[in-house]
C-alpha cells in the first residue's frame, strides 16, 4: 500500500470532506477518490460513509485509522533517520506557536547547535491543534504552545507564564469601557474570558486579529492600543513608542511544552527539553 494512500485516508478522516482533503493535499478530488477506492479494494471493505456534514469513518475505517497512524509515524521516522547525513546521529522535530518564536525558539536553535551539534533540527510554526495532532502522530518530538490537549502518551509540562499588558501608541486612559483605537488580539480561551470580565461594557472593536505580531505591527504603523506580551512590548516602552495604560489589568497566559512520554531518542529529547528550560530560566532571571 502506498504511503500517499495512507496520508490521504488520514487527511479525510481528520477533515471529514473529500474536497477539503484534496485542497489540503494539493491534489485533484478525483485523485483522492481513486486512492480511497484502491484501499477499499485491498481490504474488501468500505472505509468511509456519507454523513450529514460530509463523510464519516465506517467501522472498518475506524479500526484502520490507528494502523494508518502507526504506518505514517514509522514511515516518517524511517525517512528522517535514513536521510540523515553521516555527521548527525539523531534528529529532533519541534513545533512552536508563532508568538513564541522570536523570544524562545530563535534562542533554542543556537543553544542546540552549541550543545548538540550531532542532532539535526526540524523546526516549524503552527497553532496548538495542528501541533497536538503532529505530536500524536509522531511527526514532532516537542510542541511549545498555549493550549495543549491532554492526550495519552504525551506529557504536558508547564514552561512559563506569559503576562499580557494593555499598551497604546499615545498616552491615554480608558473611559466608559471603550479604548480608543483598540485592536482586539485573540490570545485564546483564557484571555477571552479574562478580557470579558475586565471590560464587560466594551463594544465590539473595529479591528480584531488572530495573530499577535499582526496586531502589534498594525498599531505601531497606524496608532492604537491592544494587549500584548510584556516581553515583546518592553523594548517599545523603553523607546517611548508604546505606553502602558495605567489602571488596566494584566492577563496571565501559561505556555507549555508537550512531548512523548517515551520518545524515539530519549537522550536527545531530554537534551532538547533541557535547552528550553534553561532559556526560560535565564529570561526569568
């Protein structure tokens, strides 16, 4: 059975739609259908059935899914190991949320190169749900994120707690629950709850964004205000390009690292985790 068929099966089971799976895999819908038909002919069983909201796994498809995940994981591990240059003994795959990239991952990469030059690194940026799926599938060794999901076989470890503060490009105060030029940055479920508690009368902001870096760049170029990590905005505060809005609450947002309880290369994994812990510890100090 071809690995492309396995990937196609897993993509359909994840998104529940043949057309969407084709788009995600960057292939024609007819190719997706042909791959599914090929697998169903091999098994002599239907793997998917039509549902109200798309397609669903049949009983046979549900049984096959775990095997497919294992096949994909083993293939990925084999590919990474076999294609490693001779001067590398292991590889570590790390995925991080974009907003944690500049403060943590860009320091972790050179730390690893200094302390583990024989370990090849694969690093990417994504959001928590996708990172959790890749960790579960064995495609990543470490995930650094804000909203992990408790998953069998994965360890969720507290890494640090981020402080979000309300800043503005022009010194101003909050009046009548409305912050002039306010940009709402969606920092996740915890932030939304705390934000609603702090500003129950606030109207819907004219601008809302799902990426902190985008929101920050917007207010720096166009003026305005918003909640951002203090570690990110502190340099701008020191330059008097941003100002804290006095009397407004800060919001704590915990960050975690997630990794398998039994990794492929325990020593390499522990070294990589130690690097993250040391960097966080040095920044806190």
